């Protein structure tokens, strides 16, 4: 059970920092609380008593959204469900709706926030690979000497290990900024023990942009999680694929490349198989959604993987 | 602890009252507003029994701090049939037979309501996805999906509303007919009260202190600090048991709370009744137990060795039950066989995972009758046991069976009812205990894990001449149903097959693991898994079709079983025929064909797991526009 003496819902970033200062050393930040509440149960942290819970989910700045031509910026308290419901976000980030539909279930993702997913930093978090593929940067803020100090850093370096980030004491994640990639085809592949409410054993985010013939890869973004302590951007595979045709043989060579990266503590052999299959399926699905020429993707390939 | 002033609209009524800052929306709705239609199946977001609408969006209320719902409009299951008339979906659930134990059903109805609100033309795949956050252990889901489709079609006018009203069975003519469950309306509306939903004036809340050790001597228990706490009305240990302290189904080897020593992690050691659950939790922290750890044994084979730690003095060999069956002479049978097979099989522990965690309420009535209300699957037996434990005449002990939110055998044991009775007598107030999901998993019985050595001898034409089986089961720390499970396992071990020479031994063994107990099939699964697997091996080795080898050996009408029961009629051949047909079986000896399997992609086969039916709907809609 999570027991607190006070449950605070600050209406602004300033109010939040004031509460954090007042309860210094005796508070915990929550957003959706979907990681925090199950954590405070038997078998995990058990009964936890915290003086103040500071709920940042309703702070307006943490809920802002701006979609520009090149970058898209959204608040840390954006619930995962919004990536499914908000067409502008979906267009700018074509693999996010696909990721969202696999995330927890229809109900939890109305509470669960993207910021909480990042800070919790589970090696199997579903949100992070998509964001990494979008070159996400995180915007952080803290009150230092009476002033709000802000800094930015790439998400890839912000996550430092399982359940570890570079978030400093007294700091809040305010927003995430990503590449806007309209016109890309997006896909998200996930496997776990069941379909909903499940931690990924492996998940893969793929984004593909094709040239006007629908046969050549102009740009591609790939990121994977669940196969080691950290989510990984597959830059080498991207380089190999960029500028080339979407043919069977090429995709198969690309699919084999990240297999050796599997460094999870368990089920390595299974994960290697999955990685290869997901690479094929992810690339084919993303290419199809990017408007691939029907003849370019061999039908037997689609049948086997998509 | 400053309370928060909570203002919201709940089921169209204004609510304005104080709430505790740590309460979840689910606690507030159930405990403070007495809206118990939505349940707590897990408390961790995993089951969906707690699903409610918050500002029109379905949420799991166990994951929502009540403060988050400040100023919102909330709908619980009770909102759907407020006029007294069931909603379309509720009627459809009733008609389709979609509620069994009913514990998941309020949440299911809410999720289904959300699905149809989100997409009035929602297809079956999308229904499955949108209900993905809700778990049901009884129905297998198909009837639930049928019900959602039926409600959708009635709402869209493609199915007449009279579909709900159609009579199913003629009065007095029920066999082979669809009969509507008379308890379904109470389940689909959330009106039915399970034990954890019941309250009584002056009721206290019970929490249980559980053993952290697998095997340890209890040197001392000091409850004085807990008893001195304000709000604590009673603390009990085994010292409070007035009568013969033992329950079980076949041997009464389990004390109400650990007596002298603990035998598994999670065993009850003491219990507290207090004015509110939090006070009871705090009191548990104040109980001082000094343990002296003992060597423990976790493997049933090891438990049978000389010198292994002994769990119960009455069973120095740790054997709870040994069931031998002897028919003919197996050595002779093996000598007559053309094919001799020997294999080892193992099965694991399985948790029942009924959606309703254990719960119960106890009180003394005006005549001093101690009354226990709980979802017990065995109340008459429990009543007899409890009378002895309390040293009371049986007429002074009463059991009421509350609706069982799923049992599957897991609620046959009197694991907690004794503590409730003792606390009701000690405090002279009604007391209630509701297990958390974790508590239910850690402390209650599981299906027996087993290891089986099986030898089978067959003639070239597929006839079984001899079967020899030794099965060793992990019974865990207490007897519970182990004796009966071993008996059934032995009786059914050789399957429904004519075998002239049979030698079977099943052993239930004490270990310091969580006790094993009754679970659907009651032992048959473990031994028949071995026998049936072996028949497939035999079919492969003899080049026979797996159905054919079973037909060759099948008992027929008038057969006598291995334990000398005369069978009037045997339906095995009919069952085989139906299974063969339904499975689209390809006749022939088992061979490995990999991707050349002829059944891939066949109608009715399940495609690989995927999600995203809603995108296809959206794409189709876009294309249509
Ligand atoms: C049943 C169930 C299923 C789940 N399924 C999935 C799944 O499929 N995929 C998946 O990836 N996850 C899943 N999760 C995990 C969880 O829902 C996600 O990680 C979610 O995104 C966490 O966000 P939150 O806002 O609810 O977290 P919270 O519990 O509110 O916070 C998590 C952590 O982040 C910190 N934090 C939150 N916001 C900020 C901020 N703005 N600044 C600084 N610190 C902050 C908190 O202090 C806390 O340490 C599941 C959880 C449950 C209970
Ligand atoms: S999901 Fe809330 S009780 Fe299970
Ligand atoms: S009817 Fe669904 S859990 Fe029993």
C-alpha cells in the first residue's frame, strides 16, 4: 500500500518546485502513478509511507503540444493514449500510434504518461525506442537558487541504465522534443506473454521514408528495446539501408545485423529469433505504410512476416 | 494527516465529502460510497474488475489516486442500470450466458460499454483488443465477445431487440437446452454482493501476519505492543484456539495459525482486528515474533530420504499419502510386449487465480452462534471442523456460503475462516478479512507439481499389455486435499484403456513449499498427462495414428476399470470421434512436417498475435470516404 500524508496537485511548475522544496527528501513525484502504485505492493517495495506525493500530471506546461514542420514538442505528462487520439501527433510521429496500441491496455494508457515511462527507464519500456528513433531530446527543469534552471539532452544519453536516468535531485522532466517525420511509414512490433498488459520481451520501432518511385529507401529509423539493459538505436543498419532498394535480399541482410546485439539476461536464443523476424516485419510494415510500390515488396515476403 | 475535500459527480449525484489522501478511487467508491459493483481483483492494474468511467474515459480505479478524480464525473457499473432496467449490453451478457462466477463481469460490461461507445460498429477483433485489459477466468471469453456483438447489432438495428427476450428452454424441459442463469442479472448489474463487498455495522478489519521463513521454530510471539495500539480491538495467535487446533480435508494437520513452528513462507502466524485496515497493518508491524530457523526441504524426492527435515511428527517419512494399485503382473506384461517404453514426465505448480481473492466476514449472532460468511466450496465440512477447533457444539457454528467469485478447487480449504471466527468471538464484533492478490497467491493451495516415471509395454498391433507408473507429488507444507488428489491420480492413471497388467504408485509428500490442494481434475491431469503423452510416443514408434491407438485400447460399455468399477456405458469412442472431427485431424502416424503442415492457414486457425484492428477500421473508413 502507498501511504501518504499529503497528496498535492500543483497547478504550475512554480508551485511544483515550491512543494518539492518544502518536502525536500520526503516526497515523490507521480504523473500517471501507474508505475508507482503497483511498485508499493507486497513482493516489491511493500507498504511505503511517503510524506508528500506531488502529482505533476495536471501542470499545463507538462501538457503542451506544438507540432512544427521539423520538430514536434509535447509535455512530459502527455498520456500515452493521446498518441492514438490526436491525429496531428500521429501524423508527426507515425510509429507512436502503433506503439500506443500495444501499450498496457486502453484504460491504463489514459493515465500512464510518456514522461513516467521515460523516468521509470525500464529496459523493456515501450515508449522509449520510438522516441529514440525520432531523435528525442528531453527538457529538464529545476529550481536552483530561486530561479528555474533548464537544460536539454538527447534521450539516448539521458537513460543510463535499467531504472536509471540522468535526472537530478529536484529536477522535473518538462517536455520531449522529437523529429517530426510526416510521410514516413511507421511500425511497432512487440512480443510478450500475452497481447495486452504485458511487458515487452522485445519491441522494435521502425520508420521508413521512400522516394517517389516507392522502391527506394530515402530514410530509415530503427530502435529496439528488451534485448539488453538499454534501448538501442540501430544506426549501422540504418546506414546500410539508406539509399538502397527495398528488396528481399537487402532486407534479410539488414535483419541479420542486430541479432548479435542481444545481451539480455534471459532467453537470448529466443530473442535472437525474434529480432530477426521483427526486423523483417517492422521494415515491411513501415515500407507498406510509406506507400511502397506493391511489386517491390514480394507478396510471399509480406505473407511470411507482415 | 490532513484529509482532502473531495468533490465530484458520481453516477449523476453530487458528492462532497472528505477522503484520505492515500485512498485510491476504488477505495473511495467501495468503502466510502458503498458502490461495491466494481471489484478489486488485483489492485495492480492487471485484471480490470475495477474499471469505471472518469469524465467518460474508462480507467482502472485501482491505479487512480482519488485526488486525481477531483472535480470529475464518475460512472460505476451501478450507473448502467440505475433505472432498474438493464442496459443493452447487460441484457446481452445475460442472454449470451456470458457471466459465470460473475466477478469479472462488472468490469467486462464497463469495458464493453467503452468499446461500443468508441466504435458503434466495432468488429470482433477490435472487441478483443478493447477488452484486452480485463481478465476472466471462467468463460473462455467467447460468450463475452458474443454478447458484445449482440448488443452492438441490436443498437445498430441489425438485430431485433426481441433477440434478448426469446425464450430459451420450455418450462420444465432443460436437458440439452440453453438455460438462462437466474443469477445473471445480479452479476451483470453489479448488485450481487461477494464476501468482500459485505459490511456490517461496527465491523472491524482483519490483517494477517505471515511467516517470512519456510521452516522455523517459533520461540516466542509478543503481541502486547500491538494490543495496546488505539483502534486495535483484538489480536490472536494459536494460543487463542480453545479446541483441537487442526483442519484439513483428509488429515487435520494444519493449525488455524502456526503452532510451535512455521512450515512455509506465507503461513499465518497471528491476526489483528482493528477499526480500519491501516490501523491493522500498523499493528502487524508491532507484533514481535522470534524465530529459530530450521533446515527446510523443497524437493519431494529429497524429502523422502532418510535424514531429511521432518515437517510433521506424525509422518517421519514426510509421506502424506501413498496409493498403490496392482492388477495382474506387470513383469509378465512387459515380457509379452514387442515395444517397451520408459519416460519421465513432470508438471508444475499452478495457481487457480480466481478473480475473487479470498474474503470473509464473521460475527456472533444474538444467540451466540458464531457465523462465518465466505466463498467456501465446502461449508458443511468446514462447519464440522470449526466446531471442533472452537470446542463448541455444532449447533453454535454456522457457515454461510457467499457467492464464489471463482474457485476451481482453490476455495475448498478452511485457510482463513478459523481466524475470522476467533476474532469475532474475541472482539464480539463483526470482523472482515479481504486478501490482497499477493496474499492469495502466497498463502493458498496450488495444483500439485509432479514427477512421473512411466513404463509402458505394447504389442506390435498397438495393444497396451502393461503399465507401470510411479508419481511423486509435492504436497507442500500441509495435507489439505493431497490424500484425495493422490487417490484420484492413481485411479485414473492408466486412462480409459483396457490394460491387463497395471502397477501404479502415487505419493504425496510434505515439503516446505506452499501447500498443494484441490485443483480442477484433482490429480488426473498429472498422471494422465504422462499416459497420454506416452500413447503418442507409442503411436509414433509403431507407425499408428494417435486416434487409432486410443481406439484399439479403449474401454467399451460394460468394461471394468483397474480399480474394479463396472462401467455401464463408456463414451470414449464418441468423444474421440468428436475431437477428431473438430480438430480437423489429418490421419496417420505422427511425423514432424514443419512448414509443410497441411493445417496452416486453415479456416478457424488462429493467426499469430497482433494488435491494431482499430487501424484497419480507420483505414477502411478513410477509403470509404
Ligand atoms: C498493468 C500494467 C501494464 C503496463 N504495461 C506497460 C506496457 O505495455 N509498456 C510499458 O512501457 N509500460 C507499461 N506499464 C508501465 C507504466 O504504465 C508506464 O511505464 C507508464 O508510462 C508510467 O507512467 P506514469 O506517469 O503512470 O508513471 P508514474 O508512476 O507516475 O511515474 C513513474 C516514475 O517517473 C517519475 N516521474 C513521472 N513523471 C515525471 C516528471 N515529469 N518529472 C520527473 N519525474 C517524473 C516518478 O517519480 C516515478 O519515479 C504498465 C503498467 C501496468 C500497471
Ligand atoms: S485492475 Fe484494478 S483491481 Fe485489477
Ligand atoms: S465469470 Fe469471469 S472470472 Fe468468473
